[in-house]
């Protein structure tokens, strides 16, 4: 697993981008539609702002890149508490499990990218 994003659910993407870009000085890395923006940090990890993913209930947390979300789920679904089973996202597949304290740990793969 490689840490690639810190997911930060926000209420208003436009206001959030202004804050993170103009106030905190982060540079936009990429966008996915009108509701997802990634921002560069001074590390390999990016800040991922999203305002429409329906996951505000999970709160902020880490996003780890894995080779295959489906394989990871299959190999670990008995040992881990998955709160969101694997599903499609634009670059690949995505799922969420919780640690023992209830903190979300998100995993993604880039299986749709060539």
C-alpha cells in the first residue's frame, strides 16, 4: 500500500479550492468533473477535495493505492471491517474499511488507466 491522497470532504468545492489554493498556497494537480479537485503538497501525497461523494459520514482520512481493490478486498474482507465494498470510480476501483477506532482507510487502484 502506498499513501497517495488525504481525502478531505468539503461542503463547497469552489470555496474549498480558493482556501487551499489561495490562502494555503497549494497548487492544483488535477480535477475530476465539478466535484473533485486534487492539490499538490510538498510531499508525494495530494489533498483530495470532494463535495459530492456522499461520504461526509466517514470524514477525512488516508487514501492508499493498491494493485487491485478487488483482490485486496477478497484477501482481507474477513479480517477488516469494510464500510464500503469495492465500487467503480473514474480511474479504477475504490473501497473503504475502518481501523479499530472507526477511522476510515480508503483504498484505490488505477485499473481503468492505461
